[in-house]
C-alpha cells in the first residue's frame, strides 16, 4: 500500500522525537501553563454565538503555498479584532512551513487563547506547547495509540493545557471518548489524501454525546457552512485557508463569528 500524507508526516515527526534526548519526566514538574483557557473560550455562557478558532496557516502539503509572506502577528491581531475566540497556529515546519516562533509571536499580539496545531507524538511535544505559550495542544487520534492518547491527555491536564482531540469517524470518536477526551474536533479532511468531505462533521457529531465540547474542522469556507455546523450542534468551528486567503480577514471572521449556536438540553 502506498504511503499517505499522514504516513509521511508522522514518520518525519517520530524520527524527530526519537532524536530528542530530553527526559520529559525531568521537565514535567517545572512546566506549567498559566493563561487564558482554550476550552472556556469556546463556551462563554453569556455569548450565544458559535466560537471561531481562526488559524494561522502558510502552506499545506496538498495545495502548496496559501500565503508565503504571511505575517502571523498581524493576522492574529486581525482575527482577534474580528471576534475570534481563539487562534490556531500550525507549527509543523517541513510540511506546513510553520514554526514554534509563530506561537510566541501570536501570543505576544493577542489576549485570546492559542492552540499549538501540530502532529504531537511525544510527551516532550506536549511540554513544548506549554513552554512556547500555547493554551492547548492538538492530539490526532489517527496518529496515536490508545496508550499515547491517554498519556498525553493526562500530561496536558497535569500542566494546565487543554487538549483538542481530533477524530475523523465514529470509531475514532469512540476511542477519543474512551481515553477521556472532552474537547473533540471532527476533521472533515481525510489526512491520508487531504480530500474534504463536508458531510463528515454531521455524520460524526451525534456519536459525541452532550457533555463534550465539539469543534468542526476543515472545509468551512462560507457563512452557510458555519450555520450548518451550528445547526448540527457544534460549539465551535476551526477555519484556516478561507481566512488566510480572504481579502479582508477581519471582516470574514466577524461574519463567521456572528452565527448563533444551537443550544441543546
């Protein structure tokens, strides 16, 4: 079977992690995130609008450059001014042209929480997210064993980070919930070939239950898409490419963030 995008990316990250000589147990007691809560920002009870996680994204493996000259600080500031609840920053360098420094730059420009979006494959990756000032770390179920997922979730909680656990289907959703995930993103992009299925979020959301914060990811390009996600019961949407490509990102953020969420008992 031919290697997929996800296979190639994970192989690179696991090779990187294998060369990391830092002993994570020696670091864990001294690393602590203290700042705005990512999860709480998505469910402000006084705010009836859906939460928007606006992404800083220069490039993708399937589409190439989205914005080669992207200014992460300036774009993050525009996102916040437009009403974003949180910022997602891609830090993968080889495949997305991101960097750890982007998180620091964004953290210095905004007061809202920041998600470090990357392919987390080790405890040191979790600790690094806190060190760089991120409020949350991304855990991709398709990339991790159950033991890794549970270990990273527990470590994130221990050091004060939220964890956005990403799933793509009902089976992965069950795995996420079984390991304790309570903030779950449904990615409509298939990481094996990077195609998008806009019906994926609706097909998976019902399996997440009512006590989980739900985030729809990928393939969201219009107000109608955001309204659809709100109608399906999502608390938040994560949008990247559409905002980065927009002539006026602040204005588009404002439009997306004005959609009313659907509150279910």
